[in-house]
C-alpha cells in the first residue's frame, strides 16, 4: 500500500479501525454487518479478507460513552486469585483508558473516542472526578513527570504545568506539537506514553493500516525523546500497534505489548509481549512481514520474512487487544508477583468466539525466557453467552502496592489489593 494514501485519507477519519461504526453509540455487544460502502472502504485500505473468518460480518465494539452508575457495575462478577479483593475506586468517567499518577496522588486518565482527559483526586475525604480537557482527537496518552502532565492526542502534544495545584482552575497548556513532530494519521496512532530510566519520554507511532508496507522511518515504531521534544530516536521498528509498555525493574529494558493484524483468520495473528534487548535498540519486530512466533504474512510477502526479526517473549492470544502493562514492584502482593507483568487485554472484535476481556499475569526471566501467562482478573466475559460487560484497558501500581485497573466500557476504575 502506498504510504501517501494514508497521509491523505486518515486525517479525515477519526473512527480508527472500524470506520463509522466507532461512533455508532453504546451498543457494545452488537455485530452489525458492514454496509456496502464500508466494505469497499476496507477493501481499498488493503488487508480485508472476511472470507477467512467464521463470521465475515464482524464489526467493532464501540465503547459506551455515557456515565454508568455504580449500582450498574457488576463488581461481584469479577474474579481474582484467593486473597485478593476488588473494590470500585472511581467511576463516572466514560471511556477512561490509560492512567498516570501525579506526585500528590491525582490520577489522570486519557480516552479515545470521547476526546476527554479526566482527573480523579481526594477532597474532604471523598474521591472526586472531573474533566480537565475535552474536544481533543483521541487523547489516549497521559504521563506525569516533574510536576507536569503530558497529554498526547494523535500528533498534538500538550504539557500542563503545576496542574495538581490548579485542579479548580486548569491552566492553559503549553503546546509542544511542533517540537515532537508526530505524524497526523489517526489509525493506530492513539498514543501511550512512558518515562524511561534514561529520563526520556517514550511514544509509539502505529501502522496507519491493518496490514501494509510503511515508511520505517515514520510509522510502526516506538520512539523516545528528551522531555522538550528534541533528540528523537527510534527504539523499535516493525511494531504494528503498541498501547502499553514498561521498563524491567532490574535491567531497565523496554518491554511492550503489540496487537496482531486482523482479517487473517480468527486464530491469527496473536498479540505479543516483546522485549527490546539493550544491545538491539532500533531492532525490527516483524510488522508487516512477520507475526507472532515467526509466521510470515500471507498478503505482504517478502523472502525470508522473519529473518532478523526479534520474536516475542510470549504471545497473548489472537485478537485479544493486549494493551496497558506494568511490572509489579510492590510488596503488597505475594512474593511470586515481584517483577511479574500485569497486562490488560481489552478483548476481541475480529473473532466470532470472544477472547480477552481480562487482566493476565506474565512471569518471565529478565532475559525474556521461560515466559508463562496465567489469569489474574476475569469475569468481564460471559463465555457461555459470548458477551461482555467490561473492558480492562490499563493497569497501574499505587504506592501501597495495590493495583488500579481502568475499565473503558464502564468508565470505572477498580482497585485490586491483597490481604495476607
């Protein structure tokens, strides 16, 4: 596919992977057949092969964009290992996704379709929430560093200085868009932000397509910058759509989730958990030529497709939408959770039998070997009915060692704790 095509088309599309269906309301369980116009649009994009699927009419699941009252959140359905407890930590934030915590305890939330940034904070002994920015294009990425909140909305970057002291009167942000020079395409370009042990800010730039050849200097990569937007360096290439990464607490190496391509089959290709070895900064992780544990793409074909590709630490299931991830470094959970990774899997759409809709634990050695995945937080998916009520998107550790889990579907946040 011609990269110019995406540069021309995608600024006009705010719908992401599912076109008009993303804004179709809150019917998150519906699978409406795509219209003839939508079918032609998907074909023009490339990589659209519904004949390979059990259900060729699969369409996306638009998130619920209205407030869900607490009594309509079925907390009792959530299942965690023995000794763990789950409580409703915050609610009333439709579309809440990625999280960042301020020095004074304020938790900030990015969103996608609803275009807002929220804050949750304590006042007079009660937890309150408010909108601190809105009418942005998919401001998914949030990061708190040195007293400032960074917000990334596709290619626009804003910095809110001293924001925790000004929650009642949000200051005008410093716009840093020109400094970071991020591409404007929307598809797979909603951001995740992290602050590395090297004191740099990390962004991803996704592929502007389901599957296509891209300019490796622009798309399908993870980058890092100085906090002022200078010094850009590509850390990983061939990364289709990462919306979660963290740094190993012992080695400082970057680990990241990556979403596999769609329309190649209901069981392919799997999402991935990847590690960037310190000696392989800038290495290639496969997209669009190689997927999963070394499977060549059936449509974008090149000789030796998986040669020199860094293979994943572990695959995370087909179409599970593995997103936010964090290494656990606290002391509240049992000892075998130390340095394990908690990963939120938002859940599938390009699959007849739903998969994901949970939080899993991955344990692996620091060099990425001997990886094993186990369930951690389930109950959002009713497998018998093939329906879901919640969609975990991000995880974040609190100073006491408990974990927050954001649920985009309910606009809620859960706190998971452990009592010995």
